[in-house]
C-alpha cells in the first residue's frame, strides 16, 4: 500500500515539474523585436512618403549666422550701393571707410544680422560649397596678401556667378583702394580659400 502511494506521489510530481517547465518556457519567451525599419511589402498600402535626403555634407556647419528672413539679393544690392567707399584699416564706418571685414560687418549689421568682426573668424562659419555653384550672398574667403600662408585674411560677398565668371564685392587695400567688384581670377584666384553659404534659404539650391 505504501509502495502504491509512493508511486502515485512520484507520478504527480513528474507531471507538476513538466507543467512548470512548460510554463517557464512560455514566461521567458523573448518578446518580438521592434525596429524602425519600414516593411517594403506594406508601402503600397500606406501613406508613407519616402524622401531622399540631401547629401550629409549639407549639415556640416560649425557656426550659424542667423540671417532671419533677409533675402540674399537685398544684401547684395545694399553692398553694391557702397561701391566707391574708401578703404580704411580696422574701420566699419562708411563715413570714414572700410577694411574688408568692416565692410562685411556693416552690410550684414544693416539688416540686423550679427557676424564676426574679423575675416579669420569666418573660417568655420556657414557651409563650405564649391565655388562653381556660388550664388549672390555667399561669402568668399581668401588668404592675406601672402598666399603661401593658408589662413583667412580677406573676404568678400559673391555678387554674381554666371557662366563661371564669379564676381565678388569687397573692400580692398589694393589698387581700387575701397569697395569694389572684382572677378575671381589671377591674383585673387591664387589667394582663394573657399566659399561659404550662410543663408539657409539657399542651402538646397545647388544644381
């Protein structure tokens, strides 16, 4: 009798252990993996629009200039109205004259846009773009008079860029000795460092 009771208890115990193992298996089953991937088989039935993003380089800005809602053409037009203003080192006063960065400062400040005062401080500003796609309002940076020293020492505003003929507004201590429009050729081409874009409305207009 005791032997029968022992076997019954043993049989029930085995069933309970098996049941616990099955429950344990269910309880610890891994949940389904959730990803952010779009299942291509369902795209046709959804309202999802897949948009190709611009080149990541577009976002490689180091420092922003807040241009607000100012139109680049307006800035260029105002800059051109200052052509003939004499050159004066370390000045941003149109009554006296401009140095190169003083001219930039005065033009941008006229539209309540804050910019660095020194040309070298524009080195890491805005978005660098190929000079071939430069447009009015972009800034063009040059070395100082010694082109072998590749540090920004002069700058201007792109006035136009048609058929590869890039013209820029700047205040020069050279022959013109004041605010003038010059082509990116010869002397200035040797000193060229880069073109930077600071107006957000023109970030994605590159052909």
